[in-house]
């Protein structure tokens, strides 16, 4: 699901249905052993820039794995999937579709841009859209209390952002930056 969040290349994704993390090796051309070493490194600062991109992608996708296995949302989704595969009927499919609809809503509300915003204050609002339902919108404000940008985010996005923040470079102190590229 991260798509191109850390790089212009597609480095990996998380499959909610199979609960697997996939690392795209077409561009990286690393062996399985090399990939295992990269994702299990104890000091990410020692990685090369390209290896660090792989590491960040993996860490990002792990948040989705945690979301689907350790949160109430994820446990419900897994249970609903299990029920559907055990007994394929209309009722089980419609219940499972609730979670799939939320995943689709998350994908629909993705921002297609990446922007570093130097903001002074963050406000939020709870909003409703007939196509997406209820979602949270974050408003980034300047020192003059002027809106810089507003970003919609779904429950899946909130789970991912709360769980982990990953710096974009190995040595970046990013406490004053907000990355607007959402997964």
C-alpha cells in the first residue's frame, strides 16, 4: 500500500487478504539473503541510501501487518475473512465487504503528492462524504493562522500514522516537518 511514498519507484506493498508483505525486487536486485539482512539490521544508519529505502518500505508495510493482526479493526477483518472462506454465503460476503470498503475508501482519499509543510499549528475536523463516509481531515496552519493545506485521512491512515513515523533519510531530524505523502 505504500506505493511510491518513499521513492518514485514502487518498492513494496502489504496484501490485506493474504496478510503478506511484498518487497518489489525488480529494481533493487537484491538476493533474499540480502533483503533479510536489510530488514533485520540493528542500526539502519549504516545502510546505503538504496538499502535504507528498502528498510523504510518494509517498516512501513509492517504497520499494515500490525493493523490487520493486532487492532480491533484488523482482528474483525481477519475473522470476517475466515468466516467467508469457511462458509461462502451472501451474509458473510456483505459483512467482509465492510472492511474492504474501508480499504477502498483509504485508497480513494490518498494524496497524490508529497510536500513538506512547515506549519505552526494543526487542527482537525470530522467530515462526511457520500462516497467515503466519515473521515478525519487535518488542517495545517501557518503562524498567521492561515490554512496551508488540508489532508483527508481514513481510519487505516490514522492507525498507520499513530503506530510509526519513519524518517525520509537516515540522518534526518524531522520533528519540525510533516510528510504529506500518505500510504
